[in-house]
């Protein structure tokens, strides 16, 4: 068995999970779909329209459009901003999802030119942006910044970054895959964060735990242009309603729980902070997301997980295992390599 397979098998036996919403099967996910949902046709009408208007209202924007994936949604949104300003340069943090985990789609499909600003290991700041001399079409900010453990700037710094872009006539777009978590971290409603941006992308399947899919919210004209591009990109799947219905349930049920998730994450971080060989990043967590850097090697980690009381207890059928720490993720593996002095392996997944 490969190390990954061993760890996945161990994870499958865990009864509680600290990550996402735990392991769910098809029945759990189907339960998130209201059987009375009105169906759409190629993304028009039904529960898709209902979700779009509820999402626009929650974000305080005139309109919103549903997409099957954030990867599709954001590259199109940035293309629309670039086309309108006749400037294809987009500025982003070097560790942003758009640049790291989407196969270069913004460049290869939309002919946008990426301009990373700042250092990949820390948050972007105003000085990083001031170092950009060329005119730009858009600034993309990711809140929280996933690949550095969900850090986010304080609100005055965020406003200053947005003002920098606006002063230069650039659009400001929010990668708000985790805006729900971000807003809870700031202690303000999501609409207050969204108000800073021209366009806002939010995901329904991460912190909210729906099947898949996302919305982009913005003004009516931008959304009308996005609708055309969604069709060109093949995003008008004949039936989007299962995703939208699941998203609507998740939005209503889990968005109000974000402050609780944050409290829980901070309690977990506080409990772990003195554990030997564990570094919590950031400490305390800015949102209900954090990275745990483990001072070990992937091999030693797998061996320890194999030998842990929870794996022995569940394997031997001694009743419920003690609450497990999520045994493994790619970041931990990479970080472990970095801490152990070997070069980090780049993750192929997002
Ligand atoms: C910060 C961020 N932006 C964008 C995306 C892309 O979302 P999707 O998987 O819907 O394409 C992800 C997905 O993990 C993400 O974490």
C-alpha cells in the first residue's frame, strides 16, 4: 500500500473530522437537495434563479450568476474587466488559486497577463502594490489567502489596497471562495466586505459544504456579459438545479454558523499550539482555516499515523476511536518536507 493509500484508509475510519464537513456519501449530499426544487433549463429559471437572487441579496450586489466552478467563473470575470479597460494585466498574490491551481487558464484561455505582487509566504501589502508601475486592468484579492493558512489583512489595509487599484482605474475582484469565513474573521457581514469590490466570487462547496458550484456577484451589466461568456465556456449545463438546490440549503444552514466555526478553529489552534513539533499558521487563526506545520518527514508521519491509538482502536474493533487529528493533507506533507530540509513537492490538486 502506498503512504497515501494508508493515510486515506486511516482517514476513512475516523469518526470525527476537523476538516471540511467530514467524509460524506451520496445519500448525505442528496439530502441537501430539496425535492420540491423548481428545475432550471440551461441555467435559466427555477432554483438557479432563486439562488442567484438570494446570493446577490446576501452580498449586497445588484445581480449574481451561478457557475459550475470557480475556475471557470473567475477567469471569465477577469476577462470582462480586462476587455472593458483594454488592459490585460492582472495583479495578484503569488500564491493565489488563480495562478497556482488552475493550469494557467487565465493566460492560456483568456490571454490575460499575470503580474504577481509581493512575497508568496506572506500577505500582500500596499508597498508591494506600489512597486507595480505599469497600468493594470484588474487587481484580484483572495480572502482569506488559502495557501498561507487562511491569513487576511486587517480591514484598513484591505481598503488601502482596493483604493490603490481604483486610483489607477483598475477593477477590483474578490476571490471570495471563503468569503463566508473571511467575513466572520472580520466580524462583519459578508456584504460589508463585498461592498469594496466590483465583482465577488463565492463558493458553495467549501465552508458551506454544498455539492459544487459558485456565484459571481456584481452590477447588472457585468453579469450580463458574464452570462454570455458562461455559455461560450460551456458552463450552461442543461441541468444546474441539483447544484443550486444544494447550494441554497447550504447557504441558509451554514452561513449563520461561520462565527461558531471560527471560535471552534481558534479553540483547536489554542489546544495544539504547545504540542511538540506542531506550528499553527497563522496563530491565532484569522478565519476558520489554518495550516499545521509538522516538524517531521512524510515517512515518519505515516509511520506514526499507522501506529496511533486511533488507528489501532478502530482496526481492532475496540469501539469508537478518540477524536482524531486530521491525519494528512498535502500541505502538511509539503510543509513537513520544508521543515525537514528537503524541497517541497508541488501539489497537483487544489
Ligand atoms: C481560493 C480558491 N479560489 C478558487 C477556487 C476554485 O474553485 P473551483 O474548485 O470551484 O473551480 C478554489 C478551489 O479550491 C479556491 O480555494
